[in-house]
C-alpha cells in the first residue's frame, strides 16, 4: 500500500468510526485505522 493510499484509508476508517452506530463497531474501526497508521510510520524508521 502506497503512503497516499494508506493515508486516505486511515481518514476513511476514522470517518466511518465517527458515524458508527455502536461502540463495538466504532472500536473495531479505530483499531483498523491504528494498524494503518502504524504502517504509515514504518517508512520513517531508520535502522
């Protein structure tokens, strides 16, 4: 997944979580968004 695609996916997931009907659904979407966010940050690591 390219950085721009990941960023867009992250934004979409957060928007879905904000409009979620239930708490469990919102938490699931927030966790998915967090996984995408972590992938975005992996490119910044220098080893």
